[in-house]
C-alpha cells in the first residue's frame, strides 16, 4: 500500500540571480516546501519556478536538455561542487534524497572568464565550441566506410579512446580548477581522436591548434591538482592531460 504521508523536505535555497552579462548579480534567498526526496535536482528547480510564477516573480533561468546525463547542459555549482555532492553524476541525475530536510543549498553558475554568465544560472560555453572547431574532428577523406575489422586498432587504444570520448563538454573541469583550465576537455578530445588510426593523420595539427586557441580564449594553465578529474561526471582521467602535454611537446620539437 502506498504511503499517503510521504516525507517531504523544506529547503532554504540561495540562488545566483543576474539579469544580464553586465549586471552585477547576487545570491537571493528562497524557501521551498514540500519537496519529495525522489525528485531530481532540476525538478526541484521546476517546483521553485512554478511557485515564483504563481507569486508574480521572475523564474530562475537555468540550462537543461536531455535530463539523462548526456548533453552536459545542466551544469551548476551546488554548495561549491560542480554538479553537486554525488560523484560521477550530472546535475540532472542528482536526486534530492542526497539532501536533508532543512538544508541550505547554494546554487551558482559555473565560474570562468571563458564562460560568461548570460542570465542567472545560464552560462555561455561557446568557447568549447570554438576549441572543437580548431581540430576536434577528423576531416581526412577516407572514402566509404570500411568493415570494422579492416583497420586493426589495439584494444588498449580503443578502450582509452572510448573513455575519452565519454566527455559531454559540460565544463565541470573548468569550473572546478582554480585557474579555470580547459586541459581536461581538450585532452579528452585529442585523445579520443588521436588514439585511433583515422585521427593520427591530423593529430599534430589538432594538438597545436586546440592548445593555442585554449590560451587565446582565456582558459588558465593546468594546476596538476586533479580537481577536474574529481568533478568530472564521466570520470575522464587526467592521464589524458599527460598525453596531451607529451604530444604538444613533440609537435613543437619535431
């Protein structure tokens, strides 16, 4: 029999509100009652927005799309952690059972020079698209698709490539790094393609152009403190950064 008296939570929310990129912005306090521990974090924000609309207030702007942990759009800083307290989880996969009745939750956008705030919790991640345009693709004309077994690839390289390819471009790595470095994102794209035979033709060009553009866009240097790996919802390894550094050095020397 269903429990008709399901336990709900009352939450104190501190949410970053900013009307435009030029607006100063501030944290605004909200109280939200009747939150089920079974709803997702984004559903909780939906409940808040329904409440604000009914009260004649402006709802909180935030990004979301798939709500399945695939697109990376839902990126939020929750109590100072990218995507919140649960490891290997995007904001949209986070459920309110990770919080307790009466908790205060601070919700902010990702902070980085290259990720300017558009409004409230929504940021502009066009910089990542610009990095991909520099070489995060394979443009070599290889003709018609070959059978899978016509181009042998070592299993180790295939596995490493697939692990790197799981990057969803959310930007948690940038937001968690004290220097706002995009090294984990760039290295994941470089490893994903460079470890495969089809991507090796353009690998030198890819590494040089993506690293140089990363600096131009205002991303900082890697701190080697691994905050990026710890906050990545897909568990991208910093070993990709070491590989990128080696490949970039080789491209400068040879």
